[in-house]
């Protein structure tokens, strides 16, 4: 049997620029055993709504065996 592997989740945040930045920072500061944030995009202006959007690559660790 193969060991469980970490999983990559693509996340899109959308909202007020300051709020999106704060949440991206909060996620990046979580302990590595909870999740790890890889690449974080620059803010892009939303097309239809006010605010911005940012894309994050979040690695969710494999569940602990036990």
C-alpha cells in the first residue's frame, strides 16, 4: 500500500484588496502541519465586481496514519 500524499488545492480569494491580502497572509502563517501556502498571485482587478482576486496554491498534508 502506498503512503498518503499531500494534496494540492487551488484557491481563489475575491473581495476588498486589504481583506484578501489579510486572509492570504493568515493562511500563509498557519502551521505547516495544517496547510502550506505555495504560490500566491498578484492581485488582479475583478472584472464585474469591485475589489480584487488572488489565487493561492495550498498544500493540504496527508492525514496522519494511526
